[in-house]
C-alpha cells in the first residue's frame, strides 16, 4: 500500500512529462478496500487543479447508465474515448463475465486511447492476467500503457481499511 501511494505520487509528479508517451497510465490492482480509489481520486484532484480534464467512470454505475439509453451510447462512449484523462474505477467489477456491450465498447475505448496515447487511471480487483481472461486485447493494452506505473496489492483481508 505504501508502494502504491509512492507510485501514485510519482505518477502525479511525472504526468506532464509522460502524458504523450505510450507508457502514460497508472493502474492499482488487487485487494478490495485498500485505498485504490482513494489514491487515484487524489491523483485526479491534483490533475484537475492543474487544468487537466479527468472523466470519472465507475464501472458498474457507468455501464448501467450507458445501457439505459442505447441512442446515447455512441456519444457517451465517444466522450470516454476522447477525455484528456480517463479514470476507470473498479474495472470488470460485478458480474463474472462482462456483457457483449461491455466487451465491444470497452475494447473500443481502450484501443482508441492506446492508439492516441491518452492516459488512463485504472483501479480493479482483477490482476492483468485475470483481465486477459476476459479480453486479452484489452488486458495487454492496459499492461503496456501502465507498464511504468503498476501496483498489485496481494489479497490480504487485513489490508481492507473498511474492515478496520
Ligand atoms: N490513506 C487513507 N487514509 C485514510 N482512509 C483511507 C485511505 N485510503 C483509503 N481510505 C478509506 O478506506 C476505505 C477504502 O478505500 P477505497 O475505497 O479507496 O478502497 P479500494 O481499494 O478502492 O476498494 P474497492 O476495491 O472495494 O473499490 C474508504 O473509506 C477510504 O476513504
Ligand atoms: Mg475502489
């Protein structure tokens, strides 16, 4: 957790320098309740204060909203593709398998951002290899973009701050 904190701090400091690189994203993965969202929210607040646009996409609620109105879907997905920075919170949370819509649209979003080198802040309970079991194209792109800023907090219930 300390390493994840230091990584988030380092990422924030280096952001301006690396934002146009392929390795311009950060992911905090693993144990629930250990502060992944908290840290990436702090990164987001810092970037916003420096005039960077950050769009927040909480996985479960975000897809519910997108799926509620199919006519609006292309526009909503487009915003997620084009945001200066996209904060994807709790990726692949919930269902055991992503839906067909999630699969297709999520690949489109990640691939667009990969091609255009647009940064992402990612939190997830899943590891990269678990993500790859859902979609290797997505998992491997995330892996490459987060190569320099990736923290995996091993499962250990004692690290769940909500239980403390
Ligand atoms: N550094 C911290 N200092 C104090 N409280 C913290 C800190 N980090 C996280 N918390 C608190 O601990 C709780 C869990 O944090 P958070 O929601 O960020 O965890 P998470 O890893 O995103 O969990 P999940 O995987 O379930 O989404 C929250 O109530 C949060 O406010
Ligand atoms: Mg969280």
